[in-house]
C-alpha cells in the first residue's frame, strides 16, 4: 500500500510483489518505466526468469527501454537486475497453468490479485489513514470516470448510508471542475477517486485541480505507478485482471469496501445511521427479503 505519492511501502508484507515495490521506491521513473515496473509487480513470480526481450513484450515496450529501466534502478544492465530479482523472488516459477481454459485463467489471475491485496493489507495503516481523511470531509466528493465509474458509484452508494454528504462525480466534461469547486465551497477537505485503465486524461487534470483547490486526494488505482500517482496524496493500489477482452476489477472493488469500513470506524454515528436506515426500509417495505 502507498501512503503518499511516489512511495510504495510494503508494510508488514514480505511477498515477491512487495519486495519488487520496495525495489522501485525512491526512483523517479518515466511513464514507460512505470509501465515496466507495474508489469513486473503483476508477474512477480515469473519476472526473475524472463529475458529482457520477454519482459519488454510483457510490458509492451522496447527492449532498450527495459535496459534503461534497469540502469535507472542502479544496475549495470538487465542481467544484473535479473540476478538481483532471483535473490528476492521465489526460486522456482509458478506452475504452468496451460491446462486451464482462458476463463479459468482469468479467474485464477483475479484470485492472485486478491491474494496480493490481502498481503498488502497486512499493514492497515494507509487504509486507516485514508478512512479518517474521508470521514472528516463534509461533503465527500467521490470521482470515477469511464471504467472506474462503477467502482466509484458503488462506494458512493454505500458511503451515503453512513456519511452525511456524499457527492458522486461520475461524468466528465467542462462541468467536472465546477463540481469540485462547489464541493470545496461547501466545506470539502478531501476527494476520493477510483482510477482504472485506461486512465482518462480528464481524471488526472481533475485531481490536479482538486489538489490546487486544497483538497486531500485519496486514490484507489490499479497500480502504484498509475498516471494518477503524481496527483494523489494517498494512493491505495489494487491490480486489475487483463486476461479477458475487458479488464476485471475485483481487487479495486474489494479495496473500496475495505476503505469504506475504515471510514465507518471514524464516523461515530455510522452504526446509528445504518440502524435508522434499516428501520425506515422495513417501514416502507423496501426489500422483499
């Protein structure tokens, strides 16, 4: 988990992915290098056994970009980086999943993403900090555009049951900055953003505007190296699955629920609000179960 922009603290975890995150800490990486780093974290168990050409293909970059990336991390070249990775990653590659069909492989990849999230949450500090920041904001704007709109809307729906003023920002365009400004005028101190690939330019611009307006930006993103990292005060990463035609986002959704739980812990009247809602729902016959 990342507590501040540009850091990827591993907390109490000791997984291969966490060790790779630690390797990248403190380095100013270009967008291409962040893409390589993100691909390495997602395939942490495989990376020590990949050639520079294979890693380039995995990340969708050129082979010289992989070499420059290794040098940027302080190694003489990619072979030196790979030798180091073999010291901090598992000694053997993960079992071949070739017997699985493409649907099973997609599910297995999501399970792996959730496992990495569980390891990251061994240090609950960043999520608890973010929960406190969001709970204190009145109102609380929640931003999510395009692929991330569903995650943001789901969070806003449940958050509204315990938080007195949640404002869902699910549409871009020229009015997005106006709505951020309106939240600031109303007293907002923080903004929560869900940012998933492909990352819309206007999300990065909106977060930069929010920071300029004095809001603390908390972001749930697919990677600590996502484009929104540079405009986020607290970044909470959760990987997406890329094995199907459209990305899957089980880990970001679950991280959103964990963040919601942390926010409830900092809202003293959260339980009373939930009980009040249940009473009203029963009186209205709102649900059939």
